[in-house]
C-alpha cells in the first residue's frame, strides 16, 4: 500500500475541504430557495479569537514536533 497510502493521506485535507465547500454551497442554495436569512458566518469569530486559535494550533504543532523528534527544536524556521 506504501506510495498509494502516502498520496491518499496528502490529498485527504484537500478532498475534505472541497466536500465541505460543496456542502456549504448547497446549504446556501437551499436557504435562498426557502428564503431563510443567512447569518454572517457559521461560526463568526473576532480577530482576537482567530489569533488565539492560530497561536494554540502552533503551540500544539510545536509540542507534537518535539515529541516526535528530539532535534526538532534545533531546526530552522522557513518564513519565506
């Protein structure tokens, strides 16, 4: 299964995002057809909430990296 599994895993997030997008579009079309008012966003967040979630996600990614590889902290950051 080797290479096929790697390809499937790499495409999983993209396919999931596309499916979620299609579902969201279908929900919007249904709301328009039935004249249901739409909120501004499904989960509206403030800028502070978005920033906090991003920060927490980065901390979790960092913790996972440190658990998986002891030299993780010595890696350089590619901000480019």
